[in-house]
């Protein structure tokens, strides 16, 4: 993402100023079977209206390479987003997506490099995204901030080598604990106590953001569950409206604080609304006001959600929401079938191709992004929904094969605890996680060279 400021050079009138940010979704690399969205966020920081002309080109600023053009007028203090879509079919190779903003007497040019790879499936057959929870399974109280932050950075580097370009940090706050230095306090319904920012031991969010920036990776930052884990599953409770109002207020405060701390980071790519939904139309009462608030901070930053295993949605509901990226959970880990955990992953895997083909159909024409949240964990059900552990790579191969034809980006939930890179410390060593990491590396090496992550080509 690039951010630039321009101003009118005039001595006789107030000097309108503007700020722009440019983002591509997906960030790349991509296959030759998707559409990339170019998102230009524009904010008028001056005291007078400004008119802006925005032009998107591919590789060269010549008429034959024009993707889209639009002119908008921004009132003083307002912001807006202009977007365009670039189909990748027939465009294999390295490209630069160009954005030009002509505004207030000045011109600003921004570029987003992207590689298009010939591939038989819609997404590349490896994880371009990975999820990170809390301190990555580490006991920060025992290990201390320095050790935790160091290992988080090592994990980010390991994921980068594996081709992970997008890191999704799920919970900046969870069950009364904060994972970044915060001044916030709020009543947490889940623990029936006050959650305090002073509970933070290590700045996990900051460590991930900083290391990702060094690697050229992108971070989608979560907002937590706002102290109400089951909010979007209990619409019919008499206190739901009040609970929703409270959750929105907490989410907006967390977003504002995160943006104040990390918003200038080049790695800050977008937002993750951590609450999981089943019914999109009803969940929009939470998602939309929070998403609009986040976009008020930076219009170009996309907002992501991860729907549960039986999403209730329509193309119209998807198109109408303020959410941009949907990464439905594949729900394989506990062998989820409609509204029941079978603890037999094979049952869910057998349905994945049909399920994701259905997702792809409902997203067609929505102008929203369909990714996937592929679970790299498993439960046997002996202790109910708990005690997860790493699966075999054979199982993960089946998941990749079933989902890659239908989505733009594969993401893995979650890296820490289920894949373990060589020399990982101070996390307790898990032979199954070490084996999954090694088997996944072997899988990457088996792919056709052009479809491997750069480190394995």
C-alpha cells in the first residue's frame, strides 16, 4: 500500500489537501482465472471541496492499457473509494497495476506489482494466507515478552518462506486478555468481568506487523469477539439488541486504537471481523456498522469475515453487505456436517467440492471476494469440541484439491500449534506439527515449478 499527500499550489485560496491509499485484492501472486480488485481510497483533508480524476492502467499509462477511469468530487473532510476490476485471463507474467490520481492541481502515481501464474485451478494450490491466534499457543506469562515476540517473528519468517503473503491476526483481545498494549477497558460478558488492556504481556500484533513489513507480507487485523462469543448465534434472545450495541462500540474502540498504533505500517492490509456468522442477513446488523467504521479510517482497506460451516446467504445479501472478503471455514477439523460435529473429517471432505461449488455460484456477480479458511487441525471428539491436534498431510492434500478450483485464495487455520518449523522455540515440540510442516514442504516441492512459492522454484 502506498500513501501520498498532495496539495494545491495556490497563494490566493485555501490549500486543499488529500491523502490516497492503493490496495489490490488479492495482493498476489494470483492465477490466470481470477479478477483482481484495484481499490483507491481518497480522503480530502482540506477545508474546501476537491475534484479528483482517477485512472487505473495495467503496466503502461496508454489508452490501450486503461482498466477504468472515474472522476469524483469530495467535500471537505470526507473520504471515498474508487474501485476497478482487472481480469487475469490471458495475462500470465509479471505486471504493475498503476493508479494515477489527478487532484487539487497535482498528480500522484502509485503502482502495485503482481504476478499472474498459469494454473489449472482458480487459486494457487498452496496456502497464500495463514491465521495467527493470540501468542501462538505460547505461555507469555512464563516466557516473557521478549521470547514470545521473537518466536512470533520467527514464525512469520517461516510462513513467508512457505509462500504465505497474507497473515490474519484473529484476536487482539480474547477472554479478558489483550494481545497488544491497550488503554481500553470493557465488560466482557464471556468471563463476567472487566477486560483490561493492562493485561497485555507482549505486543503480539506489533511483532507480527513489524516482521511482516520486513518481508513484504500483508496483515489483516482482527477485532476480537468484544466479550460476547456467541453474539451472532443468539439473535432471538431478548437482550440481543443491547448486546449488539455494546459489541459494536467495543469493536469500534479496538479498531480506532489499533489504527492509531499500527495504521502507518505498510503491512496493514485490512480488517478481520472476528465474530463468526451463520445467517448473513441478520449478522449484517453487527458487521455493517463495524465495517463502515473501519473503512472510515482508510477506505481502501478490505474487510474480511470467516463464516461458519453452514452459511445462510444469497447473492443479494452478499452484494449488499459492507464486507469485502469472505473466507468460509471448511469445517473439516471436527468433521462438521449440518449442525452436528461427527469428528470424522472424511465425511466433511467428501462434501467439500459440492459445498464450495455452491459457494462459488452464490458469489458470482456479487463483486465480493471468495477465499477459504482451510482447517489444518483435527479433533477426535473424546473430550468433545476440544484438544485439537495436527492432521496428516494426506488429509490436507484432499482439502486443497477440493477447494482450490472454487476460491481465489487458500488460507490455513492456524499455523502456530499445527505446523512447527525447524528449531521452533520456546513452543513445546509436537512431533505431529513438525511432521506436517516437513510433509507440506515436500508437497510444495512436488508442484510444477511455476506454481510453487518463490523460495521453492
